[in-house]
């Protein structure tokens, strides 16, 4: 086991947990409240965006926790956070504004490029990890 895999695993769990909870809260408080808030922020297509963001946060967070489609989900979450900065937090400034969003983006960028296979479903589907019986193998 490599040290960077442990680090990626921790990042995946923390980032997934944060987004899972944020998505859950959006549905729990009522998706109509989220849609109304998105409209007040001036987000275009606020109904579609409300369902989309809440769904990406909820399902994406869950997928990160279980390690399924880590890289794709990370890309979606980066998009959600960029949208949050542009439409909601940018005018507030960095401090007490979008610094948390930048930290989440940095975590997601790491997972986008490095992935995270430790204790993940992605590992089950990874061709490199599958048994290669009957195949010709070359040594490096």
C-alpha cells in the first residue's frame, strides 16, 4: 500500500462526506427552497440547476465515499464549486467568501488526476487490477 493511496482515500471520504451532507440538506429543507434561493442568486434555469446541484452533491458525495467513478464525480463537483463561486460567493471576496470552495476544488482536482483506488468500487472495475491469466505479459 502506498502513502498517497491513504491520503487519497482520506480526501475522498472527507470530500464525499461534505458533499453528501450538503446535498442531503438541500433535499431535506425542501428542494423548492433551494430553487427559490438559486433564483435569488440570479442562477439561470434555477429549477434545473437546483435539482442538478442537489443531485450531484448527494449522489456524487455518496459515490466518492464508496469510491465509484471518482474522477468523473470529481469533475462534476469542480463544476458545481466554480458555479457557486461565480454566482454566489465572488462578490463577497476570498476571506469569508469562497476560500472554502477553493479548498474543495483543490481536493477534487487531486482526486480528478490521482484517483483513489484504496477500498473503492473503481478498483473492482479497473482493468489493471484484474487477473491476467492466459494473457501474454511482458516485463518492464
